[in-house]
């Protein structure tokens, strides 16, 4: 049977045995109900936020709020899970294959190992999720913040090309640098113990899992921040 290049990844990649036109139809059938649900949620949020005539909220501000909250509460965990799987897949293939992580994260890839996280790491993960969600919502959900971001990029860039470079510097490279420093600080002691041969196999596995968890979380957060900023820019430009 012919194996077509799938439009879907992860567990849905079993659909690779279907022809591309049928994959596209299935994708549309999945997206249409989601779009209808999003539209209904948008209308409901506009009505909810405008119950007080003295404090009205525009439809574009409500849409920005809805999208940012969805990305922060739903998109971030989903993307983190996918990134975590990809990081483990890339680690398994490192040195044995030159394929990129996207090609290794398929349905045939073994899932990440089950890790018995220590209570301290569970608390750390919960705190990081809470801080990340609050940062996303606090930074991008207020519509005036999206306008301020656009004004900042226009004010301090020399043109469209430098505008993109400035946006990448402020919202991509700087957060990435800060997050790498945080990850190094959080794992420094355990890395020192591993290099000294003081970790047993279970502790070494937990350290590998923690490194993959941290960096996959950082990647997911950067993607979520980009989506929130991109959504706000599109709403400002077209609504």
C-alpha cells in the first residue's frame, strides 16, 4: 500500500496511508467545528464583556483576549507535550542518525520514558507553568499592550526588515538567553554530580528527563509567545 506524506503528525500520522486529497478533507472536517466553536466563544465573550454600557470592550479586543487565553491555557501544554516527545526522540537518534527532530517525532517513535518525578521537580514544573501562563496573559491579553508592542517596533526600527530583526531580538533571542541561563542554574548541581559519576541510573535518567522538559518547555513558551504576538498584530492590522 502506498504511504503518502502525512498532513498530520504524532498519533494521527497513521493517516499517511490515505491519499493526500482525503487527508485534506479530513483536516477541513476537523477544523470547521473548531472554527464554529471559536466564533461562538468570541460572540459570547463580547456579550459578556459588554454587559456594562459604561465599560464597553471592542470586538477586536475581545478576540485578542480569547486567542491569548486559549494559547496560554491550551496551546502551551499541547505544544510542550509535542516538543518534549521530539526532544526525547532527537536524543535517542543523536549520534545514530542525522534526521531532524521533526522527522523523528512520528507515531513509530517510542514515547518518552515514564519518569517518577520527585516532589521538588513537580512543584518546580507547576510554578513554571503558572508563571508562563501569567506572563503570556499579562503581556499579550490586554489589547493596549499589543498596540504598545506594535508602536515600540515601529518606533525603534528603521524599516520592515529591521522591524522583524528587532522583534526577533526582543521576543525570541532575549527570552531564549534568559531561559537558557535559568535552565543552567536549575540543573548545575545535578550536572556536576553526573559528571563526577555520583548519580545512579534512575537519577541520571531523571536528569535527562528534566533537561528535555526544561528546554522543550522553553521552546513551547517561545512558540506560544510568537502566536500571541502574531494574533494581536493580525487583529490590529485587519480588524
